[in-house]
C-alpha cells in the first residue's frame, strides 16, 4: 500500500497515539492468526478514516476510535486475562485503556464500545461507530482469509512511529 491515499494526513491525526507505549505494545499481541493487534488496528483505522472522509463524516473520530478499538492489551488466548467471553469483554477493556491514554470524544467512545455489534449487545449510536463496526468486520475477514496482510501498511509509517516488525 505504498502511495496510500492521504496516509500522511491520517498519520498526523493519530501520531500521538501511535507514539504511545500502549499502542506500540499491541505489536506483541496476536489478534487474527498471526496478524498482530497493532497491524489490524492500523488497518481498521486507516480504512475507516478514508471511508469517513468519503462519506463526509467525522474522520478524526473514525481514525482515532479505529486505532483504539482493540486496545484491550492482554493475550486473547489466556482465559485468565478476562472474566467472560472475549467478544463481550474486549471492547470494554479497550475503552478503559483508551480512556487512560487520551481524552476520548463521545463518538470515539461509541466506536470502541460498539465495534462488536451485533455479536455484542452495545449497538452503535453514531454513523462513525456503525462505519468502524463495518470496516472492522471487513478487515477481519480479509485478514482471516489471508487476502490482505496489513503489515504492509505499517511499512508506510514514518520511522519514528513505526514499531519493530
Ligand atoms: Fe475487537
Ligand atoms: Fe478489530
């Protein structure tokens, strides 16, 4: 995805988050198969940003909420790391971690908490949250079917913000 459309603009919008230890630590957590939580979240954030711009929605919230939507920060295969079903637990864990990391807008909170709808019960209350929910499902499908490896997107980040592969 070299020469990705508006990628520098996207990076400017999330550079403080990309530079944080919490977001960088997602590179150490596998999410879908061998796709890391970081690469998946970057993929969701960038596609959500582009789609939200195209649809004239709040693309800042889409980018930032998309990047933080899976910031749950535990090994999802470790049953002792969370009390219940991962599908329900991880959006709440991500929301708690994201709140500690940055001031979240209401839309960003909505995006994180509702991104597993309709599997989880919290439904989107904004167009941006519904969009990121859809994009997350699309990205997960592309990753699980090995149609796209989002690590390619990481290669476009400025060196100062790119975690080690
Ligand atoms: Fe998720
Ligand atoms: Fe996700």
